[in-house]
C-alpha cells in the first residue's frame, strides 16, 4: 500500500493506492503536480494561461489539457449552461485574481454581497470555443479565458486513477480537496466509505456515503469566501448573472460514475436550486445530497445505487 498527503490545486490532498508491486503514490503525486502546472489560471506559464493569452489564435495544448477542455464543454452543454468554464474574468473582477490563500478571508457565516434589484444578464461565449480533442487544437474567442475551477480537481482525480490502474494498482482513492475518485475495492469491504463534511462546521462529519468505484464531489457556498473591500464574495457564480449565487443552499454533494461529472453536476445543481438541481442530478443517473442554510438535508436520485448513506 502506498499513501501520500500534500497540497495541490489550492487544497489539502490525500491518496491511497493498493498494489502488489512498488509504491505508486509518488508517481501519482508527481502527475497531479504536473496537471496543476498545466491548468492553473494563476501561473502565467500554464497551458490555460497561454491559451488565454493567445485567444483568437488556434493553439495546440497537451492531451490532458485537451481532455479538460472537452469535459468542460460537455458539462456546459449537459447542464444547460449552469456549469460555465468561461467565468475567469468575472471571478477576477470580484477579487479572485490570485490563489485563495492570498485573499482576505471572510468567516463562513458572513453574508455575501447582495446585488440588490440590479440584474445583469450575462452572455456566455462557450459556444464560440472551437476544440478538437484528438489533435489538441483549441481556439478561444478573443477576450475569453478558461477557469478549471468546478471541474479541474475532479478530472485530475479521474486521470490519476486511470494512470494508477494502467500501472497495476488494484484499488485506491484520490482525494483532491474533497473531490474524490475511488477505484477497485477496499480490502475486505464491498464499498468505500466517505464522510460528508458539515458545511457549517468544517472538519466535522454529518454522516457517511458508501459507494463502489466512482466519484463524489461537494460544492458549498460557505467555503472559499473572501473580502473585497467591504463586500464578501464566494466562488460559486451564477453564469446567468455573473454574481455569487444566493438561493438558500449551503452545499450539494453528488455521486457519479466519474469525479469530473460529480463535481460539475454538484456546482450546476447548487446554482440551479434544490428543485431544479434535483431534477438535473436525477436526469443524468447520478445521486445527490442537498443541505440548506437551515441545516436540513434533502436527497436526489437513488443513493442506494451507489451504496447508500448512514
């Protein structure tokens, strides 16, 4: 068995690998570091930053970055635009123009800035992006940048799992800041157990989910909050307005076959609100757990298909 605990992609990360040969954990960590170097919007030399600088010009990217663009556009289409990877400029305008640890933190219970009665309808430009998955050729419309937040950690966990399986791993998990990919089976157990964090008390659990191979991800309006002057913002922006969402939900956790899909569905379902978000999760064969700002829990889809919750 190999294990590793480290920081990557702005989060605390852990991985455990079961295999009969050499320790594969160092290889997995190195691969995750490489993905962060290619995808970070805070590194001017990353592939995504260079792609944004060359917007309006066809640009070749590496295979992992090409996969990221493909999955982001698929998630945008499948969620009816509720997941939108082209909101980097809106996040920067709210002050999220550097890593989260460099921002002035705001307590989880602090209300976010209220835009009041002013509603600005934002126009997405995802449909203008041209991308060929096989060749890695991508073209961003002028002025557009891609933000991997909301899908990057989940996809990194999936790609790392694939690499570990190819290297002979029998099972394990990759936990990138709470976006987790499980593969194989835990020794002596039927399902993997993952604790669901209490969004009101980080570091404590409200219960456990059980699933076989697959992914689980959580989006929360109470985490990643920062101050910009007197205003408080969080990172979950409604693509229709460009403003932080405020619809009575504290968090959404989704279980799906792959973690990139669980992550993008969790974000889209939280933005949609409980009723529409539940229908979105169910329509794509996933399952979810909503926690509202009153602390009440609501399930979506058939959690028993993935092992259930206790």
